[in-house]
C-alpha cells in the first residue's frame, strides 16, 4: 500500500460544517408556535490526505461520512469551513476557473452501481463522457479507443462498450464506474461505500482492483465505509466519526491494535471474533442520538462506559488524535 508522502497534503479539510434546515413549513410552525429546527450533519471536521494515501472515514449510519464526501468533491456546499485540493480552495469564488480545471482531477465512486450508471446509455458512451466534457482527447475514434483501454484496465473487455448497464452484474457495473472515474485522468477519488452493495467475494475483487490501480496510477483515496474489515484492508489512516464529529484519527495498524476512544473500542468489539480468542468483548450499546437535538457536552456520553460529569457539559477537543475527556485524563487505562 502507498505510504504518505513527505510533500504538503494533497487534500486539506479544515473545520468543515454542514447544517440543514429541517423545519416544517412556515404555516405549520405558526399554527403550532414551533421554532425552526436545524440538523448539524457535520460539525467541525478537519483532516489531511497526502498524495498516494488512502484516508478512510468510518462510523455508524447517520454519523456524517457521506455528507463529508459530497462536500469534499463539491456536490454539496459547506455551511462553514474549507476544502483545499492541490492548493486550490473548492469554495474560493475568485479561483473559479482554476477550480474548474481541478475538477477533472477529482472523481467519485458511488455506493450503488445500479443507480450510478445511466441505463439508457451504452457503456462506451458512459466512460467517454468525462473525456468529452473535459476535452481530454479529440476525435471519436481516439475517444472510443480510450474507452476500450479503460475497460481493459478494470478487468473488462473492450467489446463491452456496446452493451448497456443492465447486461452486467453488480461487480461489473462497479468496474465500469471505476473506469468512468479514471476517464478524466483523476488523481483524487472519493469512494462512498463502493462495495457495500456487492457480495462478499465480489467486494474482495473490487478492493484488490482499487489497490492495484492506486499503486499503478498513484491515486489518492478518501474511502467512506462502515465496514471495518474493508477499511483495514484499504486504509493508510482512519478517521472515526460520531454524530458529525471526528472522535479519533490514527494510523490504520495503530487503530486496530490500540484503539483509544471508547466509541472506536466498541466498534471493534462489534466485529465477529472469527479466531475465537476468548477475549471479553462488548458490542456497541444503544443507538446514535437524534442529530436535531443531540446530547449536551460530548455527544457520545449517553453510551460511553467512561462517562463522568465533565463529559455531560463540555464537548472534548481533539488532542493527540482523540476527542475524549476520559482519554485525556488517563481514565481509559482502567477500562
């Protein structure tokens, strides 16, 4: 797996926030004398990704992982904070032209291969669309040849250009989605749970393909997943999210061997113990709270085995890669 580069980070996300107005219509609020309601989907997330690295975001459904992914690629504007890729701010209006040139270097692979491909287009046209949009190659014959090369690169046949998406299996469709992402000569690819809709055996094939392409092409990945086994296979570093915040960021090996945050420990304990080590394990208790009215202080405190009074009133800052009052005071040693 590619190691982090000594160069400045290729991707820098700083204090990223996204708030959604989920209020009822004005008339309903007036009749019920109800205030507006806001949902903090992402609340102050910061991380960096070096060129050639895979940075993974993990957490339960509703933790804000996919919202972060969409803000990073520009599909969703942030309420606050900045996303900088290759030195260009994605929300800098003054650099609109430069940002547009940067977009060809950024692509996204979506979760559902059945919904991410246009069912009315043939595969050749689907893959060629980024080439035409960014005017990378001129001439239909050259574009068609390039589409065939990309299909070969992801383990399919050039003749598949003439087929429609419904003629392929789920794993093959995801290969087509990867080929489309590579069509613009992308360097940074955001993968939003790209294998969660696939069979286990097919998942392994797709993950191995993505790692091989990373080695060959020097790709940088932001990998979104709730599957810790997948993350362990792919990631150089891992960020654990809970209710819109990063609670722990660590090297992959260190996180799996020495998890520090109580939530990270609970996630790892929920993974089936196939080796049957006999070690005492405790799965994740409770459910993620309502993000419209989150708990005060540390939002994890209602489920945390290390909770004490400070946790209920004060949100913990990220110190040495962990956002936890108990860890900062050494209380986890007794857990």
